[in-house]
């Protein structure tokens, strides 16, 4: 199976558990993902199968949309309610306008320190694995973009709902942590759901629980290679150019007036051939997906081979 599948992850299993379930359902196909969710979180996972795993860098990764709830008045080791409580704040009334203003102040471009328990790597080690061994590592701040962060109170003055739209690499747990710090009382994520990644919406996703119950649903919901949404422009080649591209050859003038940068390359019939770098009209293969016809010198048989220039 070659293509993409959208899954709605339930709370409880890790993202790797979900990937493993899809791998069992897909048989020999490779399976990869474009971003994980914490075990307690639910929502959209974008998985790539077979040859599509090589397209991971070119599948849109942002912006990412989330909904959820947070609790004011405490801090934890994980910046969510699954962690050990580090501090508690007194039960003073949280002023709604002050909380909203603090959330608004986090909108825009800034630097964020990743949560101490996360999949971020420091010195080749993932933070959560180091934490399990009792080792505390601090990741350097990362540049993030927060497009939207809105909070609303509930009947419980310490529990607020939120909506966030953020760049790839942004930790919502870190965003909530920083909200609590700016107010001065601390805050942690209580529930979290990812609803959208770029053009992909959770409304179109397969319920992740069905992968275990009916493995055949994976094949039925697979988005084929040729219609995958990919970042950047697209270039269509004629038959002669397509044959040359399949063999990894640079094509002068084939990009026409396409802006310089990474482009998707397709045949005149719409087949996705691979990705290339367009420079002043010239296409230089970056990654070739389409299978080229070659001749096996030992037997004379025509065989198919996928080529890569990366």
C-alpha cells in the first residue's frame, strides 16, 4: 500500500502504538508519521504508507489546530495533568480579562522552551527517555508562531477551555505553561485534541479504534500517491521528459516559468513521479518515486526499480 491515511487517535495509546497497529494491517508496507500526539491527547494523526513515507518532508505540517481545556493554579513535571504536581497556587479568583489578555500576549512569533518531558532531542537523547532515567535535560528554545490562542472560562474558575492554531514544532503544553507563568499562578493542560494539520481535517479521519477491529479499513481509506496534497508548486512533464526524470536526469527548461524551489513532478496523466528542485526553469531530481523500466542483464527480464537521488 502506497499513500496517506488520516487517523483520529483515541486517548490512551501512544502514537507509536497506533503506527504499529496500522503497520500490522498494512502488511509489508512501511509506515511513518508526520507528527505525534501525547498518549492522553486525541485527534488527527497523518500517516504515510509504503513509498509515500519518502514524501514526509513535502507533506504540509502546519498550521496545526487544537482544542482542549487547561487548569489554572498548578504546575506539573509534564505541563499536563498526567505529571507530578510541582506547585499549587491559592484559590484566589482568576480575573477573566486578565487570563484572556495573557493568552493574547502569546500570539505572534516568539521563542519557546520545549516541555521537560517531550520527544525533543538534546545531545541525541529524547527528553522523555532521559526523564525516565531520572536525568533532567533542558532543550534550547525554539522559534514558534502562534496564530491564535483564545481561552474561555467554565463553571469552575480554575478550568478554562482553549483553541489554538500554531506552527509546526510548537508545544501546546508549553503554551499553556507559559500562560500560567505570565499570570503568576501556573497552568497545565487537562485535555487536548488536534483538529487540523494544514489541509488535513480530523473530520475526514478514520477512527483509530477501527484499525484493531477491522484491519481492512486501512486500505479502504488510503489516499493514493497521485492525489496527495503536497507543499509547493507542481510541474507536468511530457512522456519523453517523464522517462528521463524516472532515470534521475536533470531536465533543462522543463520547469518553464515555475518559481524556483521544491516542486512536485507529475506525468501528463497525473502520476506523481517525484520531487525536484526548480532553478531558472531547470528541474533537478531530488527524489524519484516512479518506477523506471530497466533490464536485468543476467536474465534479460524487464524489472521495475524505484530510484532516489537523495
